[in-house]
C-alpha cells in the first residue's frame, strides 16, 4: 500500500481577497508522489486584509502592530485548516504566508508559523521562498514543481497559466522529468486590474470584468502598458508588490481627465492577454487557474489571442480557485521529503537547496 499523507496547503495572494485552503492526499514520496485534491475552502480575510494591504503598500507601522498582524494571520490560517479538514487529521500544513514585500534578494512572507503549528497540532512549513533567495535566486515563481506533480500527464506541450495578482506560467512536456520544466513570471494581472478598479471605478475589483466589457481598448494606453510589461519580462525578474504598472494608471487616467476607467480596465485585460499569448506560443493546451479566470473579459482576451487550446485546471481535477493552495500542499510534501522545490533555470538560484521553515512536532523527520 502506498505511503499516504494528508497535507493542507494555504494561500493568501497579493490580491488580498481571501484565504484558500486545500486538503490534498499525497501518495508516495519524493518525485514519485501523486496528489489528489480532497476538499477545498475559501474565505475572506476581513479587516485584517485592509491592514495587510497597508503594510504591503509600505504604510508605516510599529513593530507591535506588525507582530500582531503576523499572529492574527496565523489564527486566520488555523480556522481555514480546521474548516477544510473537518474530522480529518492533517499530517502537515504548508502555508505561503502573506507577501508584504518582494524585491529580491529581499522578500517577506508574513506569518507566525509557531502560532499556526500550536493551533493545528501538526507540523507546519512556511517561508518556502527564503532558501532560493539566499542561494541567489528570485524566489519565484515557486509553483512549477507542484505543477509538474499535478499536471505532467495532461498533454504533449502544456502551459499552466496562473491569473493571480501576477501572471506566472509553467511549461510542461508530458511524462518528462522535472529537469525539463520551465516557468517564470509574466506580468501584473489582478494587481493592476484591481488597482484600476480601486482608483478609477471606486470599487475593490471589477466583478466578472463588467466594466472592462463596457469599455474599449485604448491603443496608446495599450502600447504604454505593454512597454512596461515587456521591460519587466526582459529583465527576467520575479514580480511583487510595488511594480511599475500601477504608475501606468496615473499616467493614462490623469485624475479622471484622461482615459476612462472602463477603457483602462479593457486595455489592461487586452495587454495581459497579449503577454500570455507571447509566452505560451507553441503550446498544445493552456490550463488557466487563479482568481482572474472569473474576469470574463480577461478570459476572452486570453482565448482570443492564444494559438493553443484553452482549458482550466478544473478540467483536470484541480479547481481554478484551488490550484495555488493545492500547489503549496504538494510543495510542503516535497520539502518534507528533502526534494528541492525551486528550479535554478526558473528562479536563477543555485540548484539543490531544500526550502522551508519548520514548526511543531519536531520538524522534518
């Protein structure tokens, strides 16, 4: 009988729109493992999300306030773990933590892992980016090895595309080893779409892409945004808080006397779709995941520009809202098995580093 573990993965993204948790059954060890999503849950961050956003936007806070946020975030995670597990007893919890700063070699995934471990009563691993950053890497994207475990048998040439705060991708070839996996960050996604909504539409986000659907693509603004996004991509750096795309909004909107908010939303969707088309050229199938899949205008922009068949990860057993949390469950299991989860050719770091900070139940055995 295969060695089986129950692992919970937790994710709060740069969009700060909630916390996702996935209970994943892991069979086998190391690179021979397989993963099956058993249950998943999602919930709002509530008031803590407002303060986390302020911290990510570099609003000054006291050390006490930050320490309090770290503890409160751990308690939010513990509630999510309890909800997704029900009566099941997890063997391991792997949490991303909240990115409040990312500019390699500096990065901060805020979370009090000791509090989380005490609450859930099992081993907890977190801060999975730090080892790669210390080894000279960008610390991102971090999910390609998990995508390899989850989707390596889908098609001859598959590209998994996450429409989260930022777009990142994983390129896979069916039944190939992890040494052939490619990946990288592409451009801002919900990071810029939500900023457009907050600044020009007076809403936290453009629900279902309704405002973008009512707008029109502005060619000048499109060229401007593509220029910023392509420059970021050419620099081959990982993307995080405080990226230059937000200044694009100010240049084009000009306090309401420039390009209209709905047109900026439509333009941003079109630019993201174009960037994804460029990075997925030559693929047979594109698997979309992430909160951005709910933006219908963005989904149309991606599908209309892509040369590959476009599906979602849900068609292969991993819901679009679950993929990142499920990925962290897989990454936690790989880390427990002493398998490096970052790839040098993806992050630029030295190969072979084992990731994670461990709390509870004696750490890695």
